[in-house]
C-alpha cells in the first residue's frame, strides 16, 4: 500500500525527530503525546531545529514553513484515523507499547502498518501484541534523527514481505538509508556499538587512560565523530544500561554485561548530558 499520512506516537527526542523528517519529506504527519505540555515541548524542539537550520543556511524559510504545515500535534488517538503508517517512539516498556497499539488499532483502517522505533525490545513480541502481526515491523532511527542517515528496517518473525518493502520505501522516501536487520537483540548497530561502549567503560575503570584521552584516541585515531564517553553521555547512561541488560539477557555473553561503574553512575543519577553530569559535566 502507498503511505501518504503518517502518525508518530511520542514527541520526545526520537519521536520529534521522526515526525520532523517525515513532515519535511512531504508526508502529512500527526504526532501524538500524552499531554499538552509534553506535546508543546516536542513541537518546540522541532521548531528550534528548523529555525537553527534556517540560521545556518541549511534550510529556506519556505522549507521550514512547508514542514510545519505538514505537521499536526495532537493528544487524541482519534486524530490518527487517516494514518496509513504509525511509527511508535514511546517509552521502552512492552506493556505501555501494547496499550498504545490497542488505542491505535481502535481508530486506524485495516490496512494501516505499525512500526516500532524500539532499540532493544523484541519486535516479534511487540508485533504479537497487536491484531496485525504481519503488518508490523521495526523502523529504528538514530539520534539526532534529522542528521543521522541510517534507519534499520527490522523484520519480526511475522512481518510480511509486503510490509517490509513498504517500510523500506518509506525510509527511502524520507531521505534515509535503510538496512535490513533481523529481530535479534540490538539489531545490527547496537549489537556492535554497545559492547564497544561498555568496553570503553571497563578500560577507564582499569586505568587504561583518562576519559579525555580515550575519547581523543578513538576520535582522532579512528575518525569517529565522537569518542565513546562523549557518545555515552549523548545517548544517556540509563539508556545504555537498559539496552546492555536486554542484550545480556538475550545472549548471555559477558561482552554485553553492564560494567559495575556504569551501574553505579546510573544509580547516582549521572545519566549524561540530560542530567548535567555523566563522564563529563554540562552547564544546564
Ligand atoms: N538544520 C540543518 N542542518 C543542521 C542543523 C540544523 N538545525 N544542525 C546541524 N546541521 C548540519 C550542520 O550544518 C552540519 O552539516 P555539514 O556536515 O554539511 O557541515 C551537520 O549537520 C553536522 O552538524 P554540526 O556541525 O553542528 O555538528 P557535528 O559536526 O559536531 O556533528 C553529530 C554532530 C551529527 C551529532 C556528530 O557528532 C555525530 O554523528 N555523532 C555521533 C552520533 C551517533 O553516533 N548517534 C547514534 C547514537 S546511538 C542511537 O541513536 C541508537 C540507539 O538505539 C541508542
């Protein structure tokens, strides 16, 4: 089926980015939040990114207005009625996601596809929580969504070839590079990225180098855009800890086991950029 109208569940960091790129590509995009203040915060993030883009000369004022014109913020599931694709980007909790899917399925048409942006939960388990497991798949975006080119298109055990193709087409239509990923913990990118980040923490704990030197080593020695500790602070230590636990549960391999220092930092509330302190300090 062809997709013209998209609904995004959640207008947090990922949801707002997904809604923005969808609207920029010309899709009528509804973005849903649980309440007005969360919605205003998310819409404000989109407006700021677009305004910065205009200020940097990356986007015309007309392009900004067209994107805004394609976006509708809402707190009512009923407004998603006309959507042909729903992309869910809410809290990483299976029960909460299932509740959201039930509310979606009460209003959308029989052909509507649902995709989850989960980074670590089983897409097959989430698909099984809907009445349309063959019309369900994963669209895993990367932060910051408007700047990162990749989308992992994840096939659940039940995803039909037609659904997978439609999700690949959508990813291309919004200007992203899709790669096909199986429904295995961490898909492709986090399966490789998370052990690397955890290993950096182990190296720090063993006194291999300072935070700054390890970051500098990987940035300048390997050409990575961010060193591991800058990236950990950027992604969020709680998010990394959550994903590592899921990967460890899935594979039972020590490379996925969260190091004690990561656990202690999360317990201390040192979550990275969002809390003002992680491996670095941030002025808020
Ligand atoms: N509008 C339009 N363009 C903008 C913009 C805006 N508001 N803001 C920035 N840009 C453009 C810039 O102009 C620049 O373009 P050019 O390359 O053409 O000059 C480009 O975007 C990069 O922007 P900046 O120069 O401001 O920033 P930077 O060079 O420091 O890069 C970054 C920032 C893209 C975040 C880079 O540091 C990076 O790639 N970091 C790694 C991020 C990463 O690994 N993300 C994945 C995390 S893991 C994840 O998300 C998955 C998970 O499941 C946890």
